[in-house]
C-alpha cells in the first residue's frame, strides 16, 4: 500500500509538466471531463494502471476538466493544478512550461509515450473477477493396468494425510492434486474426455462417483466430498447495507494483491488479515456462528465458499486452491 501511494504521490509532483490556450477547428469533442487511467514513463517498469485502479477503489480519483475557453483544472488525488490549453499549437501549460498533448476523440494524452498522463472520458476500466464454487472429489481408488490399487502404497510412503483430490469447476477446468503436485485438467462433457497436457483419457460420472478410465481399466475413482471449512480463503464478495455491492472495489484490490485473507484452523480459531492488520475470529461449526471481536455472527459454508453475515450485509470468502504446476 505504501509503495502504491508513493508512486501516485510522485504523479502529483509531475503536475508541473502540464499546461496553455486558444481554439482549433475539429476539436470540439475535447471539451469535457476526463479520468486518469494511466501514466507513461519509459524509464520505469511499473504498471501504473493497476495502481491507479487500486486508488480509485479506495475513492481517490484523478480527473481533468477542459473548458471551451481553453482553461482546465487537473485534480490528481486531491492536488489541484490550473492549466491552459492552446488548441492551435496543441500544447498545454501551467503558466510556466508548455508541453504537447494529443487527442484521439476518446483519450487525451498530456505529454508523450515517453512520459505523460493518459486521460479518458470513459473513466477507469474495472477488471472483471473470475472464479467461483467448485466440486471437490476425494480419490478413493487408483488402479494400475493389472487392477491393483496403488492408493494405500501412496499414503504409506507419503503419509495418511496426503491429499489425493480433484477440484472441478463449472467451466470444465479442474485441478488434480496428488502427493504435493498439482496438475491442470480440462473436462469435455460432450465427449466425456479429460485432457492433461498432451494426454487424453475418458471419464465416467455416476451420481457422486467420477471415474477416469483408460480403455477398460479404471485408473482413478473419485467420490464427491466436502473439503470442510478448515483452510485458507480469500475475500470473493462483500455487500454493505449502505454502500451495496463492492465487487468493483474488490476487483481493483485483487489487481494489486491486496484482497483480505482468512485462515481457519481445525479447532475453529481463525485469523482475518485486513491489509496487514490481523483480526482473531472463533468459528462454532455446529451452531454455524462466528465470533468477531465479541459479536456473534451467522455464517454458511457451501462448496468452498464461506459467507459471513446475512441480509444486505455480508462478506464471502473463497477457498484458496492449489496452484497447478504447469500450464
């Protein structure tokens, strides 16, 4: 957060690079209000788009208003700078130094691609979140070509707590986790085939049982299970009675890896990490209540998603899944 703030405050110091006046034919569309969407600096590898989005999520916007007489006002996160546009010369000044600008009918760039501010009438684009509930299957059998079950041997060598499981999403993608390694999968429900890299196999689904088969031999049997509440989560949704749905704000925080995180232990104790500040929680799995700083709040759990609260005020957390090893 401090890094993002320092980067954007540096933009305030660059305000002195802007500014000037007059009126040119064919540029009537330039009049109006703009929002800062990017800052260009060829000497830096920083992606300022994500930083600007994150600040917008926190209510700190950067705007520019251009008037017909050439006067303009730039507001960079509360710091205001009066400017003057010269539409004939296509320059803008703050009264001291004039620099060029370009306008394509939608985006207004003050400066150039080496160093400049990029404004848009459309405003800051909100990235879209993805993901959602998944089905969780535990492996109950792993047969070799001769029909021998290899699963007991795997658990004996890697430990009884070794997770051999399958995460299956609504879009057909999946993750196979076995002895500490995660493999990305893709299910095709039309052809009933499953692909992992260059390998393809057939799968069958009967009720809660899913079998991955090789010709006539069953090579893996999975049973639909409940992974339980224990584990790591990340905030997926939040609705506040006053502010309503906060999906856009969460999407922007996600872009800079600042989403609140939740970890729940087997004894029901939990820790909520809010931007580095940790809050202790206590879950009662039988009563489906969670204690947050002395306040008892209901929660629900379904397919890897925990929802704390009810009505028009709640927050949802999605289980953090293993990262697939490979593409």
